[in-house]
C-alpha cells in the first residue's frame, strides 16, 4: 500500500545499479554516473495526469538541477517508443528510462514496484556522487511528490 506524499526520508545505502534504455534506445547505466549526484524518479505511466504534472514541474526546474550537477532520470515500465513520444509531446529534455523488460525489474530492486498493478509506485531516490541513496521521496497513487522535498534533500547533500 502506498503512503501519502512524504518529505525526503534521510537514509544511506548503496543504490542498486542498473542499465536501461532511454527514450532514444541509448543505454543509461547508473554506475556510469558516478562522481555526480542523480535523482531517479519512478513514475507509474507516461501520459497520465499526475505523472505529467510531476514531470512538467521537474522540466520547469531542470536548470536548477543542472546547476547543482544533478542528473535527472525518470523511470517507468512504458516502452522506449512510448517514452520518446511522451518526451517529444511534453518537451522533456532529461532521460526517460524504460524498465519495460524484464518488466519492472529495476523498480523492484529499489522497492518501488507494485506487483499487483504491474507498475512503479511514486518513489524517487536522491543518489550521491558515491552511488549511495541519501534520501527517498514517496507519495500515494493520486498524490504528486513535492518538488521542494527534492530541493531540500539536494541542499542537505550539498552542505555535507
């Protein structure tokens, strides 16, 4: 059962590595991003209302994340073809990753997969330069994650 929107929960554990194709079919591997922080955003479905609102907000704050050196990675179980159409339709300039097959394997590794519904839950992970999860932001099915929670977690990470 999903929780309502929660602020970034402080934590620290190794982020599960993965390799997934982005919307252009290019492989993106978490280990290749070592040395820079990343925000991994699991979302249920491309073209759905709450997901689109969240990713539009991320796109609007993209420069803020870029200035902080944060790589944005949004992950769903949609195919790379659907994700490419979604990114083009919405103007997203960050990577959308297809956890299509094996279905939801990466989301499951992060504890962010709802096996009953066959989709990721709304869960985001702030990963530091050393590849450790430093904060999680989660929300329920109809609740967007607050952008401020990402800002707060990244501010805390930068101050260390």
